[in-house]
C-alpha cells in the first residue's frame, strides 16, 4: 500500500478519538503475527538445506544404477553373438543337404517328363501315320505342354532332336489334314459316311497346331470353293452387269446346300463369314472390270438394278454376320421415277430402291476393310459398301436420269397447277410447291439408300437447279409491266393491270416462295446430316433461297404496281373534274369513293393471305407510292378555283383517312405505325399545297415558302397557273419570289403554336395583310400563312366552315369521318 492508502486505512480503523483505545490490542496482534511469520521462514530455510543434501545422495545412487545396467547389456550382447556363431555351425551341413535334395528332385522330374515326352512323340508319330486325328489332337496338347517345360533346355542336343522330330510330325499332320480336306466338296462325303466325322476330328488337330495352320486351311478351302464361281462368272455369257443378281444367288445356294457339310468346322473358325468376305472381294473386282470395260454408258435400269441387288446382298450379310442391316420401306410403283423414252427402265427398275434412309454411315473402301479383323463377325468389318462402292464412279447416268425426271415432273406440276387454293387451306401454298418437295424428298430417299458419297452430292446439285427452275416459273407467272415511282426505282416499264384473281395468285406465289425458301434450308440440313462428312461443307442452299427471296420481293412490288394502276385510273378521273367551275363544296368526290371501294375489295384479301412481315413490306411500298402520286396528280389538274380547292382539300382528307385505314382493313395493325406516319407526312404535303392554292394572290409566295419550304420555282409557277393568273401577273410574282429564294430560313426562335381548330376569321382581316416584300420575319409568315391556308377571307370558305361545323353533330357521313380520324 502506498502512503495515501496507509493513511486512509488508519483513518478508517480509528475514525474517532474514542477508537484510539484499540491501538494497543492491535499492536499486540501485529507483533504476534510477525513472530509467527518469522518462525515459518526459519523452518523453510532449514528444510531447504536438508533437501539439497538428499538430492546429491539420490543423484549418486542413480548414476551407480546406470553403470550396472550398461554392464549387463554388454554381457547379454556378447552371449548372443556366441549363440549365433554356434547356430551357423550347426546348420551348415543341413543347408548342403537341402540343396542336394532340391537338385535331385528337379532331375528326377525332368527325367520323368523327358520319358513322357519321348513316349508321347512316338505315340503321336504312330497316330499321325494312321491319321487318328481325334487321338492325335489330344496328344498334341500333351506334347505341347511337355515341350513348354523344356524351354530352358533348348540347347541340349537331345531336346533339340525331340523338338525337331515333333516339328516334322506336325508337318506330316498338316499335310495329311490338307490332303483329306481336298476331297471335301467333290462328292466323296456322300460315298464315305465317316468322312465328315473324320474331317471334324481333323479340325481338332488344326486347332492344336499353330493358328497360322488354321488360317491357311480356311483360306485354301474358301479359295477352292470360289474357284468354280470365278470360272462361271468370268465367261462371256455371265460376265455381264445384268447377271449380277445371279452371282448372289449362286453364293446363297452354295451356302444353303453345304450348310450341313460345313458344320464340321468349329463355330470359332467362322468359315461361312470368311467365305463371304472373299466372295465379296472377288465379286467387286470382277464388277469393276465389267464397268470399266463397257464400251458404252451402262443402261440406267440395269445399273441401278445391279446396285440395288448388291445393296440387298450386303444388308443380308450384315444382318447374318452382325452389325445390323438397313431398315426397309416398301415404295409403291407410283413413287418410282419412269423414263418414257426408255421402255426398258419400267421393267428393269420396278422394284428398285426399296430402302429407307440408313444410319449415318458412309461406304468404306476395300483398302480400309483390309485393315480390320475379318476373322470374327462384328469385330469391325462392315459388309455395306464392300461391293457396292465400285458402282460409285459410274452413277453419272443415274443422276442424269434423276435430273431429267425431276425437270419433267416440274413441267407437269406447273402445267397442272390451278394457281388457286381450296377454301379452308391453312398455309395458302400452291400445290406444285408441296408436290415438288415431295418428289425431291423421294428422290433423296432413293439416292441415300444407294450411296452417300459423290453421287448424293451431285444429286443435291440437281435439286438446286430444279428449285431455281421452279423459282423462275413463279417469277414468269407474275403479271408484267408497271409504271410509277416504285416501278421507276426497280427499272420496270409499262403498266400492271391486276384483277382480284391476279392479286390472290400473287399472294399464293409469295407464300409458296416463302415455303420453298424455308423447306430448301431444311432440305440442305437433312442432306448434310446423311452425306459423307467430306461433302457436308459443300451442301448449301443459300443461292436457291436468294432466288425465292427475289421472287417474293418482285411479287410484292408487282402487287403494289397493280394497286398503283388502279389508283392512277382514279387519279386520271380526278384531273378531268372541272375544278374551276365548281359552285359549292359537297360530300367527297366520286373518285374518292372509287378508291375506297378499290381498297376495300383488295386489302382484306391481301391481309388474310400474306404473313405479317410481308404485309408490312407491302404497306411500306404502298405508302411510298400512293401519297406522292396524289401530290403530283394535283399539278396535273387544270385551273382550280377557290371552291374547287376547298372540295379537293376535303377529298384529300378523305383519301388520307382511307389510306390510314388500310392496316385495319388487312386486320394487321401491329406493325402499322411507320406506315401511318409516312402516309400522314405525304398527305400533309398535298394538304399544304391546296392551302397555298387557297391563299390570296398577294401572299401566295409567303404561304408557299412557309408551308412548302422544300418546293421548287417550277412547282410555284405551276401553283400560279392553277390559280388562273395571267402570264404577266405570274411573272411579277415569280420575280419577287426569286428575289427571296424558293424557301424561307426560319430563325432559331420557335414559332408560336397554331391552334388546331379553324379560327373565326372574317373578311376585313384581309386588309391587314402586308404585300410581298414587306414581311418582317419568317415567324410572321408562318403565323399568317396558317390563317391564310384555312381560307382567310372568302364567302365560299365560310360555307365550308359552316358545313364542317354541322358535320360535328352528325353520327355518319363523309365529313364525320374527318373528325373521327
């Protein structure tokens, strides 16, 4: 405790004077405690002194014990070494005896086996001389096992002599077996009842001999069996392509006849399998020679019949010996292509191509087959293509026939096409389109059943040419001519007059071309999946699809041209109306009703037949044509009076409403926004032009600049002519107009907002209009032109306003449509 703590403790113990009486007892207690602690310290010091002495004694005792333990360990190690030496001396003689016993046992065993080997070889020699094959086979196994024990003694003369003798015996057995098998198939097996059993026993001997002996025997037997085949079918009579089927009939008959006889061969030898492989190789070689040596092109029917029978035979072999076969599908005679100019084809290939598309596996060459294990069925050898691949270089005539047949079918389909669709049809596609692809798919099925290499690729090229020819047929069917803005852009001359049926046919052509575009791509995908991989990259229908895309574009443009022609007829009617002599403004003109009727007859049909994407394309083309045509047609009219301009403005608004209703007429309004925007912009130009014609003479130039800033001087001169001004008056206005230029550059200040409804302008307002040249700014021009464009001071225009105001209260009528729009 520090000093302050001590004072606090004392003050705490003796807080008052009365408490000081307890100082003495406290001091006595503290002295007693000090004495007790001193006694404890003294006892601890004494105890520590005694412990140090005892620790030294314990350390000395431990050291002595360790020395004694070390001595005992050394003594035990010495005794162990002595014991080991003693054991080695005792066992030395026993080890010698053990080695001696082992050598004696080995020698006795070797001598016993040598005796057995000598005896077995002598017995085998006797069996070989007597052709006891069954016993010899078992003996061969025994001798082979005994010989394996003497592999380490090959250099010993006696062992060498025995091995040489055994080798000679095996050679004798081999020659006897080959000699006996030479009689197989000569008819002796029917005379000697035990010959087959004898040969069956000989097979056991062959199995006991080296594997090369079995291979040699099987090859010799197969070659001998096919000797007569080579002799028969190499002759002039049967060495022909049309006799191919007889080759396969021969081997089938041979295998069926000798099935029981060939059971003498062990199943593991696969003799029929090996025989068929050799037969296929020989047949391929002979057929190649026949095809190469032909002086003229082979007959298509004969060639395909031979190929078909070859494929059938290969499938039978694949099914018989493993690896599966092609799935079959019977094709009716109606599906078989016929060449009317060749009478033999009908009878020769009536049953050709009865095959379905096989799994995606290409034909393999004979050289590849030679690298595979042909000893075991299903071990990788593929019968499909082993013979039929030799036909591949000679199938050009088949492709030519297919192309001719497809082209003839195309011509027939186009001739029989009604160019109409039955009611209730879902796709609105021409029958010829669907039938053409059906014929193409049948042709593909036939060819893919024959080959999947170069010939299939050549046939794909034929498909491309046929589809391009069909695209040309569709293109030619479209109505010719056309004259207009769109026609001028496409470089087509003349006019297109289309009836309602023509419009439907054009829609059918668009749908058919779209169907062909899509199906052609699917056809290319199907071919690329089944054709050999080295040709897959060349399978492409993009050029064909481009042809059909061009047909679609041309058809839609032709559709627009047809409506342009009908529209032009009404526009010509419009120019013949005496706009200068009209006395009053009435309902919309007759040509407007005719335009409405024409569109009501055509658009619903087009909207129901065309897909949304092509109907939108049609709308875009139509919008870019009709609006500008109407604008240009106003300039073709003769002089237009104020009343005539008011009537024409009413007609313009009605035509605008009719054109904006086209998407709803076609029941396709989802993509009509751009169309409506374009139509509104183009028809607004026509409305602006009519407002310029309605403006007073002294402000016509300002109004023209304000409402038609992109207008030209020639157009402005034509406007003056439409207003009926004399040449002198026109020249004065034109001079003033040219001084300021054809257009007005507006200042950056935004123009004031012009009310959308007609303003109640009265006649005295005309006196406030400043003459041309005194206008202060473009802003003033825009404001006043908007008023002038509404017919500022005109008694006729008052009647027009009254008529339009009255129309607001009516529920129907042509003027009501203007306000509804």
